[in-house]
C-alpha cells in the first residue's frame, strides 16, 4: 500500500472512489507554443501527440452517454489542435457547457485572431494560466516575453466581454514559482485584481490557486536541485482531510489525446489509466462503470490534499482565509 493510501486508511477513506463524472476533461494533445518549467505533461512545440477527429467522435459519443455538467478542454495548448473549433461547435450543438484552458499566448498565434469572438459566440468559459502578476515570476516559469503577451491576450478577451459578465467567465490560474504551497486563494485574488487593474487595465472573474504537482518537468527540476524529498514531505505533512470530498478525480474523468481514460491529468502524465476491469478507452470502455470506480492513487496525490487543497478548479477548501503550511 502506498503512503497516500495509508493516509486515506488512517482517515477511514480508503480506497478512494469516484462519486460521479460531472466533468469530462479532454486533453487535446501535448503540442504547445510554450515550454514551461513546471509543466506536468511536458508539453511543448516539438511534441507530436494530438487528438484525431476519430477520437473526438468517440469523445462526443461518450459525452452523450455521460451527460456531464461540463466538458473541460485542456492540453498542451488545446487551441493548436486542428479540430479544436469543430469539436467545440459539436459539443455546443449537443448543449454541453464547455470550458477551455488557455495559456493566453496561444491566442496571439497565427490563425487565432478569431478566437476571442469565437469563444464569445459559443459562450465558452475560459480558465487562463497566469502564474503571477509580476513580469519576473511569469518569465521565470514560462519564458521571456510571456507576461507582456499574456496581458495583450487578456486585453483582447476583455474587449469582447470576458471577465466582465457572469455569462463570459475568465478565471486566472496561479501556481507557485517553486516548491512551496500556494497562499490562500481569496487574499491572493485581491492582490491580482488590484495589480492587473491598476497597472494594466485588465480584469478577470476569479483567481484559482493550484499546487505544483511533483510530476513531469516540475519533478525533474526538483530532482536536479535535490529538493524532491523535501517537497514530498511538505505536501505530506500538510495533508488536509477536508479536501477529500472535493478531489477532482472523484467528480470527473479525463480523456487523453489518444482516447485513454484517466482519473486526472496528473495520472495521464504518469501513464496511470483508470481501473475498470475492462478497456480503459473512450471508444470501448463501459462508461456506466466510471462512477463508483476505484481511483488510481500514489504519492503524487498528496499534491491535491496539501493545505487548502488543489484541483483544476483551484483550492478545495475555499471558505478558509488561511491554510496550514
Ligand atoms: S504549462 Fe501549459 S502553457 Fe506551459 S508548456 Fe505546459 S501546457 Fe503549455
Ligand atoms: S493526483 Fe489528485 S486528482 Fe489525481 S488521482 Fe491523485 S488525488 Fe485524485
């Protein structure tokens, strides 16, 4: 039994099981215009992995069966998949609520000028990564020039109404610049709002804080610097049982770029598919078995349960004004 499962057993929560599939998260591929230091899937311009239209048809059929509350498109940079717009039109045609995770700078790329209007036309909800409001911290994680281009993309989204109306949400995502836990979400949101409005004239809906997971490039960096064990201990020592009900794997299924099913994008990065006693592929799996399935866990899961907790929707204990660190 791994250390995370031992901790779950201590709290009477072993084994961890999925409650529902309210969210279907779809990873459209690992192609990205950026090459960020902390990227858990190791995405970048040279990655060839991308979801085909054939797999997207299986995703659409799966969404008809699962009837999720929300379909969440991620990557890499999902905008760079050649079938991105077609998939969105089909999903919206089926009346699915659709959320897109954007790195912002992809919106400034060739052939992407139409995207702010396209998103507005299809009432797409946006979650945009901006790991800090300072130039230094963003460039340290994401590369030179990324901050200024991210601000330009935010201005274009604001110009078509994003971040200003409930129907056009534009959430921003913070993640720490190193091996430490995020500060409390609500206090940091106030700082973001003040700096972005006063210095750049841009606005957004909500701030989501996400913990750096010891997976992918972030883990490689920890290994290079010799901090892996210290960080794993920090996550484990800050285990917060209040996060367990809201863990994203308990309320979603993740579909990888080749159609393989995962409990979350971190398990995708680690190559740990769902356990279903049958095929773990969107075209062949018994989707009725996803709710109630046993979730594949390991020590990286402490990244989701540390402090205020962490998920693709931000902190898991949002009522708190301070979190254990
Ligand atoms: S963190 Fe996001 S923007 Fe950065 S390389 Fe990975 S997928 Fe691309
Ligand atoms: S990494 Fe987090 S979301 Fe994924 S299986 Fe572990 S606890 Fe669940």
